[in-house]
């Protein structure tokens, strides 16, 4: 299982960090978790086009986590090379209604021409998607927000929070995971409801007892050195601070 951080940034435009997106690759299958703006270009750096994504999971529908879905669907209509492979989108309750309104706003310009698009709404539970067993739980951000845990056939696991505050659901998803990817949006002194800060990210990772913690989704006020110091005082496992196109082999 290969995991690539496509975007380690936020809603604030940055030349160094794209907004949220993670690529999971295994057995020739390309799974995307979130699709923030800049993600399509990052995929092209990896040689991956709109033809190659097999399934998309959304943690929630805020623009910095889903905005590049619009040019993706638009580009997939391109002639003389339209996408032909069917596409499944997996997301929390309410995503179908949201997508219907998005499609309506753009008239027919996002509608598939030569492939089938299906939406699978999930709540909490576990289900097999392709070569992964995927567990999904509510996390504390907005009503639709869901975190995910992907487990490979070889028994390797990666847990992803999307945006979340400290919550039991994310602790359970990250329990002894080989890799847990958590947002850590702000310094402790600038805590915002629905987002993690270093002290809470460290506490969550310690309680989950994950093997490697990767922090991402950094807003500009974040001091990465101070963040590392705070988290390391609480969490004894391997700590990584994400940058765009960082890769993990599990």
C-alpha cells in the first residue's frame, strides 16, 4: 500500500501547500480521499489522469476538500478521450443531495457521457471496497464529516481524519494503525472548534497508539517546530509533518 499526501494545506491559497487530498494505491487501484483544489495537478505530477482514479472518498464537502471534483468531472467528458471507467464516490449522509445541486448549477457540463457515476452514502460501519476493508465513523467537524480506516489484504492500515476535533471516533479509527493522518490546523493558542491543535493531536495519537502519526492541514500561523515539540511530548511514536507529495510505503 502506497499513501501519497497530495495536499497538506488548507483553504488559504499557498504556493507550497495544496488543499486536502490523499492518494492510496494498491494492486493497481487508485483511491482518492478528498479532492481539494490543486489535487488534479498533483495527480498529474504522479502520472495519474482523470481516467485513472477508481474510487473517491470524501470526509466532508467543504471546498478545500472537494473543489477539484468539478474540473475532474468536467474534464472526464473531454473528447476525443472521455473517461470510460465507472466511478464510485463514497461520502457521509447528504452528499447525494449536495452533488445533485452541484450538477444542477453546472447544467449538463459535469454529467458523465460514457461512464456511470454512483454515490454510496455511508454512516458508521465497515465495508469492503475493492481490495480494502474500510471502516468509517463520525468525526467532530460538521454533520456530514466521516473519518476512514483502510486495511489492506496484507493487514496494513491507514486512518484519515479529514477535518476533526478531538473525538472518540477518530481514536477508534486510528487504534494501532500503521499510519494515522490527522489534521492539525492551528496552534494551541488559536484553537478553533472542529479542528485539532498540537496538544489534542498528540493526545489523540497517544490514546490511539498508532505506529506513525502524520500531521497535515496546516494553516499559516502554525509553527512546525513548536508543533513537533508539543506533539512529541505527548506521543512517543514516529511523528511526521506532511508536505505535498510526501509518500509512505506500508
